[in-house]
C-alpha cells in the first residue's frame, strides 16, 4: 500500500488544512460577519449546487476512472478522453436553457417558505456546472495516479477563497450581494486552475472518432449519474428540504453541526482519491486477492484514524458549543447522529471504489434510488415534526441502511468483506472510551479543557491501538514517530 499510504497521508494533510480554514469560516467568520438569514442562504445555495453536480457532470468523473485503464492504444484512449470532455455539455446546456425558461416557476416553488431563494438560482446553476467540470478534470489526473494537487484544490482553494470574500465583506469593501457573486467566481477559478493542471499532466488530443464500447460507456455514464448522486443527495438534500419547510436561518445552525461531524470523513475522502483508480485497476486485471487485501486494510486503517477523530469530537462537543453563539447549540444532537453515520461510512474502506468500478453498480443504483426516496419522505414527515433534528434522523437512517446494503452487495458478488476480528475489537474499544469520557470534563476554561482532554484522548487511544496491534501500517507509523522523538532528544 505504498502509493496509497503516501498519497493518502498528503491528502489527509491538505484535507485537514481545508477543514481548518472551513472551521474558521463556518464557526466564526460566517457567524459574525453575516446574518443568519444570508448564512442560511449560502448553505442552501451550495447544497443545491452539490446535489445538481453529479447530473451536470453526466457521471463522467466516474466513467473516466472506470474505463481509462481498459484502453490500450493511443488512438482509442484519446477518442475516449475527447468524448469525456464534451459529454457534460449534453446536460449543462439543456439545464441552463430550462433554468432560463422556467426561472419563475422553479424559483416560485423553491421559495415558497423563503422568498430570497429565488434571487440566487443562477448562482446555484453556475456553481453546479463549475463543480461538475472540476470533478472531470480531477478524474483526468486521478487515472495518472496524481491526486495530491487535485485534493488540495478540492479541499482548500474554495475555502480560502470564501475566507478572503468574508474578510472583504467585513471590511465593507464588498456588500453581501457582491459576496454571493464573488463566491461563484471562486468556484469558477478553482475549475480553471484544475483544468490547467490536468492538461499539464496529460494534454488532450481531440479526436472525434467512434469510441470502442461506446454503448457500455454511455450506459454506465447515464446510470452512474444516479449512483453518483446518491451519496451527495444523502448529505445535502436535508439542507435543501430545510429551506423548503422552515426558516432559512435554521440551515446555518444545521450547517455548523454537519460541518463538525463531517471532519470524521476527512481520512476517507483523502484515501478515496487513490483507492478509486487502484480498485479499477485490480478489477480490470481481475486481481481479486489484491482487491480483497486493499478492502480490509483500508477499512481498519480508516476505522482507526476516523475513530480517533470521532472521539475528539464527541468527547469535546459540549465544550466546543460554549465557544460559539448560543443559538447554534441546537445542533448538539445533530453532531452526535451524523458523527456515528460518518464513522460507519469510514469503516467501509474501499467499498465505494469497488462498486463504482465493477459491473454490479446497477444493484446499488436501485438500492440507492429507493433509499433516496425513503429519505425524502422521511424529511417530509420528520422536519415539520422535529425541525432540524428531524432532518438529522432522516439522514442517519438513510445512510445506515444504504451503507449496510453496499457491504452486503460486495460480499454477495465478490465474497469479500471489510470486517475482521480487529474491527470488532476496535469497535469495543471505541465504545468504552466514548462512555468513559463523555460525561466528564476538566473544570477549566473551555479551550484549556478541550486541549487537555484531547491530549489525554490521543495518548490513551494510541496506546490501545499500539498495544493490541490492530494495524501494521498504523503501528509502523507509531514506531517511526517514537524513533524520531528519541533521536531528537
């Protein structure tokens, strides 16, 4: 797992840098520099754009990864890549026309509870198109096993851009309407930078000739639109539906809670960038032993790293909420629910990479569509009853059953599972530490309390991991770190 470990480590660093900037934006700058109403509008706009993105991309970002290694001649490969560059326009252009023609009707429907939503539909559509082509260009370099720069752009660039825009807003250099436009420009710039980098790695050679296996490629692209949308919908549709049913400032409170919980998913997101092309390679070469090995190792390593982050969040969450505005504390139990869902997601390891690159993605597609429908219905039922907590419950239920279904499908089809005896031991250890540490805090200032408690959590957790030898990779990393500390002394 040399290439996985190397690029995953660099990706984790850039992803956490992005989340650090995002945390400053989410927990402090947005909260203090912008009204709850406009902050909620930003959350709605970006969530709607991310929901639209897989459709706008026409599934091309997944299609490139799946089929790239199957083309053996330069001519066939360039013909395939030419198709991939232009295919998203088949969706983006009609969607833009529909948006232009039906602007009033679409805006009226979405703005039934919050009238200001209607003013930002074009912002949403343009961001969705920029997100789509960013993913296409990122996939362009993933298949060259170059993921580090793309991950930096994916996780850091737009958050730094948003921070700059927020500071300009605070200094009154721009007003809130100009801020919304500036946010759109940030996402367009990110796409253009990614395009230039992708073309520097592999310059496109435009060849408009028939692509071998075109029917299978188009069928996969069409179906993967839905399959690729499912994970995005499960994460973002709740925010969109909150904007439909309750006051938009509530999305700001929900957005903060989900952001905190999403930190748990950082290692998985970072490792997933390299797991995708590797899994596709093993599947195309029918190397099932390597695929199974990658599945188990990625699962236990992600469980350990994400488990530590889970502990740091859950055991400090009460103190963390004392540091931000009191009205945001409504999100405490949302953090707990979404954190558990994100941890379960991490345990699956390379599951998504296996399914999206196999010939059995159709099964997951059907399951996913059913679960998205169930989630929408749950939101329709639970949001009016329980508000923000209803949206969190709906998301938790949908993600739990969707992830369980994916594990079952991979086991039935390939006879492999991400779980082992170490998974059970790790789960027991994590549960014991959570129960032991949640109900007490040091009687100090909140920041001092978080720092001291976090240090204790890290020492105890890593001691257990090292002693019980859950993962060779993690233990080797601890060994190297300890040796470096001894040498420095």
